[in-house]
C-alpha cells in the first residue's frame, strides 16, 4: 500500500516533489509504476488515432462511409444521393481509402467502393 506521503517528481522541476492522493499512488503502483505507464504512451499510435479522428470529423466523409456500410457503391450513386460534385466526391473517397476505411475494386468499366473491417468498426 502506498501512503499519503508518496511523492512523484514534478514535471519540469528538479528536486521538487508533489504529494499524491492515495488513490492515484495506488493506481500507479497497481499499473506497474511510472515506467510501465510511460511505455503505454505510444506517440505513433496517438498520431494515427488523431489522424483517424480528423478524417472522421468531416460530415461528408461520415455520410459516404455510412452509405458504403449499407452496400458496395459506385461513385455515380454516391454523387446522386449526396448531391456532390465529382471532384469533391473523388477527394473524400481518396481520403477514406488512404485511411483504410474503404477499398475500391474494378468491375468492367466501373470502380466500386466497399467498406473495410476498420471502416465497419466505426
């Protein structure tokens, strides 16, 4: 058990400590200590999640994603459903495809978009 007098170095300050509440000290201890907690912070994963959230923050992309979740779609149907220009639709489909949320495949002269497992999980 960690006592009320448990201290942690104050970030950015040398030789100055902060007294932690018992609950926080115990939680840190039960988690394996600060070193283990620090290792759990993975900057690359955080950047990837932030990028995904940025991509999903656009209502047009969310609408496209939700539509493609229903069934595979060609851009002409998406364009008609959403009343969107070709260039704008193409841009948003490219963003979604690069993010791994949708994939495309050719069927004769058609390009069809389908949801990926990642896209389905959103």
